[in-house]
C-alpha cells in the first residue's frame, strides 16, 4: 500500500490511477507518482474535493498537473474543513470510483495530521468495503526526518482494516454506538477492540458529552473511521446522547456500548450469528458482562448460564435491531441516566418484541460490580425504577413494588447479592449498601420520592401495562 518508488514497484503498479485529494494543494503531494505514471503513458485522473473551480490553488494544481502530463483534473466544490462531518462523502467517493473504474487509487494516509485527509481516506476504504481491488496507494507530504516507511506501513494497515468493514446495506451490518464523558483512555481501548473484531463493524458512532480530557481531539487524530458527535456542553443525560447515536445509525443493527467496555474479538461475529437464528421479533441479543469486584463463580451459576428471554438487557454491551429501537422510541430522556434499559424493554415487549440473554459471549466492563456509589446514582436508580413501573407494571405488580423494594433491596444483604441472588436486575445490586454508606441517603430518597410524585401525570399519560409473559418486576 505504498506508492511505487522503485523500478520493480513501478512495473507492477496499476495503469489507470485515480488520485483523491482533499484540497488542491494536496493534489501535487504525489507529484513523483504522477510523473512516473505519465512516463509510462498511464491514464490518471485527479479529483479534488474541497475548493471552487476558479480558486487560485486549483489553477496552480491544473498548471502543475499539465506540466506532468495530467489533463484530467476535477473539483467537487466541498467546503474545506467539512469532510469529516459530511455523511455523503462516502457516496461521492464511490461515484468517482464507479465512473473512472481505476485499477489503483492514491489516497492520503488515514494517519494524516489534517482531518479532511483522514476523512477522505476513511471514506475511500468504506466505499471499497469487502471488494477486491483496486489497489490502494498512500501519499502524504512528510518532513525529511519522518520515518516514511513506518508511516506508510501503519497507515496501510489501518486503511486495510477500514476496508474490511461490512457494507451498510448488508442485512446484518452493525453500527457501534458509544456515549462517552471524560474517559479518553477507556473509550480508546474500546475503539481498539472494535477494530480487532473478527466481523467488522460497518460504522462507529461516538457521542462525546462535552468531555474536558481531550477525548474528542484524540479520537479525531487517531480514529478517522469514527463518526464523532460532540455535544456543546456536558449537561446532557446518557439517555439523550445515546438517542443521538441511535438516530444517526443507518445500518440494520446497532451495538449499544458503554465507553468503558472492551469486547472480545469474536463478540460481534457470535452475537450476529445468534441473532440470525432468531425470528425478526427478537429485538435485542444481550451478552454477559464481567466487572471488577464480581464475586468468583457469579457468572457460572446455572441460572446465569442458560439462554433466557428477559424484561431488560445489558446496556453496556448488547446488539439491537435498529427498526425495533426506532419503533419503541429509543430511551426515555426523562430518565436521564440509569434504569433506561428496563424502561425501553417494556415498550419493546408491548410491541411484540423479545429480548434474549445470550451468555455465550461476554464483554469486560471496567465499571465495578453493582451500582455506582454516591448520591447521584442512588437518586436516579431509586427514582427511575418507580417511574418505569408506574408506566408499565400491571396493577397487581405495582401494588407489590414498595414491599419488594424494602424487603429485597434495602434489607437484602451483600452476601446474598454476591452469591447470585440477583440474576437479571443487576441495577439493584448494591442499593442497600449505597443507602447505608452514602451520606444524606435518606434525603436523597425523599427527593427521589418527590420527583416520582411530580412525574405522576407523565407516567399516567404514558401508562401501558405490559402483558407479555417475558415481563417481570426487577425484584421478583
């Protein structure tokens, strides 16, 4: 995947070459290659994506290309600095490839320091996803001291990995959707694991909730294949940022991933294969999750090793059908954070869908076992559990809920939780401990209760009791 620099390489180089350049100034970055192809009498076309046809930079490119014997130069007129945000970039690249039918394509390195060039390389790889040929050749302007060979090898390997992505129109193509906030190292480990999947993702969407740790800039520089959405501030809830990611996906499947999860290489391949064997009414396949502090043997309990249809799913690592999520209305943004998976599942069950727990695939989640300690977590877990059941629990189950909350959550000991007394309602693990150890926990619960009362009209308006046999209270 490097430009031909020796006589041997030139002899094996393609005879019809398409050069893709983000800006006119980049079009001459591979002048040596253009000159070599001219001397052989090859057919060459240069396509410049940014800049108007009458710009001085393009005129300079035209003069330079003609001096090298290249007359076929085209300008598409995109705005400079916009390529990374254009959803139609891949379509434009594919159109140029289909029209010119090149044997080789010269593209910028996907490790190029400028965002437009990285976006163009990623779009080219996506346009050629899983197709044989044409040959890809990297070019970029490098300082004299730069280790050119290392750069080209790394860029070529990345471009090839991007090219392996499953086309978006494949019936089981998947988009990974990640919401992140101030977890740069974790989300990068997540993205590295996505690159290593045996079945590639067709697309990756990361919604950054106004991180202050350089997350967005680092992703732009090192993960050109990612479609990055940066929120203007950090006051959005996880429900809303995930919904933005869901609504931007254009593939039939969506992988719902926490930022601090790491998937094993076979995760997507195995989960897709399991979903293939399910009817279209199975909306979500949810894998098991390992977390720090999880008791030894917890995941080996018989009730956790069997496949089962559930009334919730693991929000940190699950694969969903896009059409089902869309029909159910995604997450309820009023919940803000926590408990949103069970709330969404209730709506899926009401629509006739099912959620399958598939323990054969496991992901590693860096968040410790049980709920996160602290006032914020306790407030939203307590509040949202009641909001969801007020909307969806049958009256008989709803009447039992306060007694179950006291007997099976507040008074449930850590020993029982660690022995696996809770199998599916993992969002309740640790609430009793949080109540006992969080300063001001009583006032937090009072605030949560007042919020539940304030939301009674909302819950009544959206009340749709679930009659599906898969439904159960989180505490049963």
